[in-house]
């Protein structure tokens, strides 16, 4: 909403802000707390709206680590033993008389130019140097084991450091680092993309295509994150628009490293049509017929209507298999609902980009393999995610 011209922009006049929260070790408090902290930062002028989403994610990582891994002393390695093992341990430790008395102190210090969030737990701490050393590794498995949250926090904020043997985490953000400096307003929006380099002769190098994630859009261009350096000054960006893959040519204007092997590209859309050889959108009728047939077999009641959804949902609580890459072992997911256009389910690992979902009808008929676009992946607690997908096409 546009601010009327006579309405004062009060956050720009904020000089200092000090807040001290003392939180119990309750995992289900994390989501509400980080949202409150985000809103407070925006209202105080400590964080620009364009950066508020990144702050939310970083604070979620910080509080999850403090409560779950710090105060409740749950090791990340425990999740690898199975979903039930981690869930049972989390439930038991959250009501443990000794651990349950521990608190997390959150101090917020804002001086109109810089804001710090100081998160201190009462756990046993960790070997900070060892973890940060693994974070510098080039081995993806070692990097993952050292904490995906470190990568996220360092890429989203201006300061990330630990004190008190790992029990205190200090996050910092400069107020001016999120200010809008472009001629056109950028709209924050995270969306999976497909990027293909355009060769000097104008043809598309499809074998070299790779996955990326959009950060924001404007009328002239797009910012995106990827895990490699720019290979060409011109690229083709594929994005889903109303269930169809649309390809847009763009010029790479800048490329900079943000964390590890993650780089940010700033791209300007090009006016000319995309190069020849761009594939057309896949037909959807066959997919809709297959899902409709499965829904008839289930005979489950419809979920309450939602005016934001194009398709009605039915209750569908079955195990599904999730294929993330060719040859990779399937992940187990547990469905919540199903519609002609997509479904929602719970899974123990974060999902990005595109996946294949295997639906197995109860009557023993052939399973349906559906290529799907991950529309959302929200963390419930560490290691448990609520995922919503949009169906794209049937696979053989």
C-alpha cells in the first residue's frame, strides 16, 4: 500500500531501540517469535521490507539452534536415525524437568544505523572453530554436516559470530544495506528457475542448463541465486507461469559471491524474443485426467473450499515417494491433501526446484509418477517440513 504524502515515515526518525526477551525452551514458540522479531525490526526501521524475508529465515535458524540443539541438547545427527527417533526425543526433552527450565535470552540493540540480535542459550555450546572450519570445505557432504544454517545466516546478514563457546550467537544488519537503490521497485519473491546459457552464435546450450532460485523481480530484470559462476553474458531464464514454463532472455549485469559457492546474478530482461529451439509447454489434460481418476478411487471428503485455490482438495493421508534426482534413493513423504493441481505433504528434508512424486493407488493399479514444482517448503521444526507442490506433467 502506498503511503499518503502527509503521513510521517516514523521509522526513519527512530534513534535507539533496546529489547530483552527471555524465552522458554518450547520449539512451537519459534515461528511466532521470529515473526514478531521481523515485524519489530521493520516497524523500528532497523530492516528494510526488501530484506525482511531474509532476516526472518536467519532468526529462525538462530532460535532453532538455541532451543533445539542448545538447551534441549538434540544433536543434528539424531535426525539421521529416522523421523520417529528425532520426534520422540524432541517431545521427551521439551518436557524434561531439567532441560525445560532452561531459557533463551534475546537482546536487540538498534542505534539507527546498525541492529544486532544477541541470542544466548543455556546449553553446552559447541566447538565453533571446528564447525566454521568444516564450513570452508569444498566437500558438499562436509558442508551439509557443518550446518546449512550457517550458510543461510552468513549470506543473508552482515554479521554472524559466536561467543561463550558457541552458546551466544550475534547477528548484525546495517540499516542502509537493504535500502532500495534501483530506478524501479524490486518485489521480493523466491521461485525456482531453470537457467540455460546462450552461446555467442545465439543458440541455447541446453546441456549446460542448471537450477537457480529467484530473489526479486522488477519491471526490467531479476536477481537470482545459483551455485556456480556466470557462464555467459546472456542467459535464458525459465519460470513457471500459470502451470506453463515460460522462457525469457536476459543479460547478466553483475555476478558476486554471497557465501561459499553461492553467487548472486543481477539480470536485465531483453526485449528481443527468445532464441529458437525453446521447448513448448507440456499439455496438461492427460495429467488432470490421471489425478481425477485417482481422486475418484479414494472417495475421500472434500476439504473446506478456499477462494485462492483453482482446484478443490480432498483429504489424502497416504505415504508417497519423492524422487529428487535420477538414481537418488526416494524420500518418504506423508500426504495431507490432494487436488487436480497439486498436493501438500510432510517430509523430513527440505525440497527445492522440481521433484517427482510417486502416488500408489490402494487398489494395486499402476503408480502415478508426477513431475512437480515445489511451490512452498516451510520448516515446522528442524528436520520437519510442510511442502506444497504444483503438478507439472506425468512421467513414464
